[in-house]
């Protein structure tokens, strides 16, 4: 019968947690990850589900298009660095009810616990991305990326300014983040307010920057979501170093808007024109 860990999707989920930890993005229980399972994933994993699933837990948010879906998700307060050694105690599979407003744990968190405190943001964002990408996007990832956070301490918290700074700090950033980033002002983590604001921005942008906190990205699979987080953080690192080397002033020698348009044409991507001048 094998184990649930023979299932590729569980392996990939665990690997992504390790990759994020290796980057230094997940101090303590910082950051979280969720994946909307396919029918095939659920079919394979169902044989390992608990005989007695957890109680239904009502959420402060709901989504019609996520009724009956299953998610793999990291646990609240759990350290991502422990996911690979004890997955059954640090991650869970949750089922959403037929009203789209409650979840129950059907596998994992064997020593107790609940899905990440940011599950409202993951949930509403899954709903928005499922709609925006016709079901293509399945991964939502939150990390405490230090250079992104550093930039929020010094730049005005505006989506256009952040997107342009990131696009212009490294040539290939625009290729993988063509929709740009939305900036969420400081809000209490885990709140319904941050969930609504983030999912709203992520229905139009590829990523959300959380002021003084980190970033949220989406992707069709684990590699694309992780790669997007890395791309944004690398650009933020270059931007931070550039500002420091330029006495804190915005640099005036950068990739131009026309060069961004040239990139878009050469690589056949649609850059968000709202952010170009
Ligand atoms: P959780 O441990 O509940 O996932 O919270 C971590 C975090 O990064 C909150 O923003
Ligand atoms: Zn966080």
C-alpha cells in the first residue's frame, strides 16, 4: 500500500519547505505554504486519510468556487524546518465543506494543531487565483524575505513604485513577474482584513508585498511559486544594495521603460502596462 510520502505532490510540498528554509526565509514558524490538490492527488492520498476526520471548523471567510476542495497546508505555529523530519506533525490535508466556509483535517497534524493562521489569506487567494487562471494556479506561498521587508522600511508603500523598482533592478524580473506586485500596508497577520486585501491584489498581480513582514506569491506549481519568490527577493536585494550605495536616493541609471517593453516583445510576455510610463 506504500505511504502517503510516496505521493509526488507530498514530496514536492516537503521539498519546497526545505528550499525556503535553506534560503533563510523561515525563522521559527515564519511563513506558510498551501497547495490545492487535483482529483488524482486526492484519489491517491484518500487511502491514508484519518478514519475519523477532525471536526468541521468554520472560517471567517468563504468561497463558492472552493466547495469540496482539498488542500495540503502547513500547520500554525509549526516550524517549516521540521516539515521534512516529521511531516505528519507539521502539515495537514484539509477538506472544505460543501458550503465553502469550513474545513476539517483529514490527514496530518497528528499531535494536534490547526492550519496556518494565514489560512484565510491562502483560502481567499486560492479562490481569486482559481478564478483568474481558470483553475491553473494551485500554490500559494508566504515567506519572510528580508530584502523585500527592508525595502518596505524605506520606499513609499505603493504598488507602482515597488513594481518598477523590482522590474528595473534585475533584467529578468519582469519576465517572471509580468503582472507586477501589489503592496499591502501593515495589517495584523492572520486577520480577515489582510486576507481580503491580499486576495484582492492577487486577483490582478503576481505577488503581494506585506509591509514590514514579507511576501505572498502564487504559482501553477511549486517550482513557479518558489522561483517567483526567489526572483522578487533577488531584485529586492539588488534594489536595497543600490539604494545603500547611492546614499539612499533612487538610482537614475536603470533599465528604461522602453527596454522593459523590448524584453516583453522579445519574450512574448504581456507586461502590466499600468506600471509603465
Ligand atoms: P503560522 O505559524 O500560523 O503559519 O504563522 C506564521 C506567519 O508567518 C504568519 O504570518
Ligand atoms: Zn508571516
